[in-house]
C-alpha cells in the first residue's frame, strides 16, 4: 500500500512550526518559538509575521529531514487558515500555496481550534466519540461537542476575555514575564489556593466571562499595595494560587454543567491553558468523582504546534477535503 506522507504548517500566532505525518503517525514536529516578544510583554503582530518569514523555511526543512521524507514523497500540504493574527497566518498560507504549486500537490486548510482538539488523536489513548472538549487558549475558551474528527459543535464560549488572557493579564499585573500563564502556574504550585477569594462569574448557560475576575485582581492588588508596598513580592505564591484556583473552578463548573446537560462522560481538554497543572489536577479529581473518562494531551501538544495541524490534515486528506489555490486566511475563522 502507498504511504500517505503529509507536511503541515502552523503560523497563527508566535510559534513557527512544521510537522510531517505518515499514515496518521507524526514523524516530526519542529516548533520555533519567537523570543522577540518577551521584551514587549506580549505578541507584537508586525514582528511576529517578520519572524515567521525568517523561520519558516528552516523549520520546514528540519521537519522533512527529521521525518526522513523528501518533497516528492509528499501527498499534500496542510496549513492553519485561522483563527489567528492576519500577518502571521499570511506567511504560513502563502508558503503552503507556493509549496503546493511547486510540488504539484493539493492544499488542505485547517482550523486552528479544531486542530487543538484533534491533538488528542496524535497518540494513544484516543477519545471515543462523542466527547466534550474544553478548549482553552490565549484567544479562546470553548466547550465543544466533538461528534467525529471533522464534526464539532460549540456548546458555549467566552463572552469577553479568554482564560489564557486572564492568566497573561493577571501575570502582567503581578510583574511576571510574558507569557504569564506558565509563571502563574509555577508560583501557584507553592501557594495556598484559599488564601484570597476572587469572584466566580455568574454567566448563564454554558457561556464564560473572565473580565470580572481580572478586574477584581486589579482592585485587590491596588488596595493591598497601598497598605504595604511589598505586598505582591511577599505573597506572590498565594496570590497566584488563589487566582488560578478561581479560574480553574470557573472552567470546571461549566464543564460539569455541559457533561450533565448532554449526558456525556468522555471529557477532554485542549489548548495552551491545558498545560496548566492546576487545571490538569482538578480535572483528574473531578473526573474520578463524576466517573468521567478523562483525556489530557501531552504538554508539547497543548501549546501551539504543527503536529496537531498534521493530524487534522490527515483526516481531511482521508475525507478528500482539499482547498483551492485562491484560499486566503481567516483571522476570525469559526469552528
Ligand atoms: O494554544 P496556545 O499556545 O496559543 C493560542 O492559540 O492562543 O495558548 C497560549 C496560552 C497563553 O495564554 C499562555 O499563557 C497559556 O496558553 N498557557 C498557560 C500555561 N501554558 C500556556 N496558562 C496557564 N498555565 C500554563 N502552564
Ligand atoms: Zn493555539
């Protein structure tokens, strides 16, 4: 039987990544994280697209080399069409279009949020359908009913900030470096989650809101710092633990609600915030109580990577979902 070798490219935000998948098995996953944004405390779109332009060719070459695949063995090239930053998406999209033309292979466009969920199909154990996935990243917070590899329905999402934003903006207020999520995670592991209390938003149904808790943290810090200028430094672990506890509790409350409403016991998390140890641990504990079967991706497949784009490209290839050369990026691509 013929080998199905596919190349996939991810460039939606600040990671330039390429991956090769053969017959559904990921053979390489090269991720180049742009460090230039650190000194600005957030992703600068203009600099991100320039850096993608600079990294994309070496990253693709490295992915092919590691997989021991030559260009003429490839059957298609997949790429992230959106959602993401336009300038970043344009680099990956244009590169994939040129690559497809030059090598006379079809193009396959991939939705980045669908790919975060399909990261669960890179390794065993793979979730059974239907399952509910809580997708949590820097730009999204969604509860998704996953009916098959390519059939997904958003059950609820955030009405304002994403939970990743709540982590990153909270971290900024605490003087922690970008990206703040992992820094909060690190401090939280040493602190008391019940030291301080922050409000849980009372959104209807399966919607989320994270702007309130972020503002609550701001007022709390302003008040405490007025009383004691060293308050943050002296209590950083407890503040992080309490803030993270509130964010995770909010996520789990809605996840529980969704599983009950839809009578589903197979539960997964995906996206960058799925790397958070507080969320991973609490999900395991809640899963045991609720008798869920819980699926948590490996760390490297939580944050942005092209392996998840490769696995999505593979399922689309099998379904013969090819994309025209006239395609352009969709910064607000809906699931
Ligand atoms: O999925 P992702 O890599 O990029 C987007 O598609 O947005 O997610 C990035 C987000 C950032 O907000 C980052 O702070 C957060 O994921 N993140 C974490 C952790 N690792 C990454 N948040 C909390 N704890 C972590 N360990
Ligand atoms: Zn992402």
